C-alpha cells in the first residue's frame, strides 16, 4: 500500500476511524528534513503494508489537524490506534529507529 495523502477533509476517515494502527507524518514540501525523511516513510509504508497505514499530512496545504495535535515543528510523526495518539516523535530518523516506534504500536 502506498502512503495515503491526508488533508482536513479525509483525516478523520483515514486516521481516526482506521481499523489499522496509523503513522501520520506531518510535513511540508519546503522543509528540507521532511524531504529527506520522505523515503524512510515510503519504505515503512511498503514494509508494513497490511499491518500499518502510513499517511502524510502536508502542513502547508492543511492546518486544522496540525493545530489540533499541536504541531509546531516538522517533521513530526504521530501514531494513532483506535482514534487516539499512542506514540509520537519529532525530527527525521532513519528506518531502524522508525521501526522501533512502529513496533511499539503494532
């Protein structure tokens, strides 16, 4: 499964009502660290297909849920399970560290 691109209109249905745990990458195209982190997120989407939904929320295009979840710096990642945030971190990480976070929610 490829990454799901979120906006203020599909966030609730894709994240809060998901049957799978969800990783949400809050990012923006003008953010260098976000662009560098993108391939790591894409690799996780492929590796955990069917077990984890991987989503990207562009903070330069949508703001409602970035504000709701207190996103002040990007990249920021929040993990949701049953509609609630269950883990989170800020900053770009490599795949092994991301996998540690993913393991905590699967």
